[in-house]
C-alpha cells in the first residue's frame, strides 16, 4: 500500500495497522542505542529569519549529523 493510504487509514481509525508495528525487540530505540534519551535538534522551517535558519541547520549538521524538520 502507499504511505498516503496508510496515513489516511491511521487518522480515520486512530491507530497504525499492526503489520507496520515492529515487535519490541526489533524497535531501533531498544536495539541500537543504550543510554540516555537523545534530544535531536528540531528545525522549524517557518523561521522568518533566513540567516538564523541556515545557522541552525549548519549547527545541527555539524554537531549531530542530523536534525528533525518541523
């Protein structure tokens, strides 16, 4: 199925189909990372100051190698 169809279904029944949920032992947070909870930087792309936005992306990329776009 297409991702959009699954997303639409999930909103209408307020759940994710079971075939798309990994078992607890397969979930990445449990199997690949041990320690404290990560606080990945979130970048708001609605930032009106372009210079500030670029600087936030640059900093997150240099320090983390990734970031979440909101």
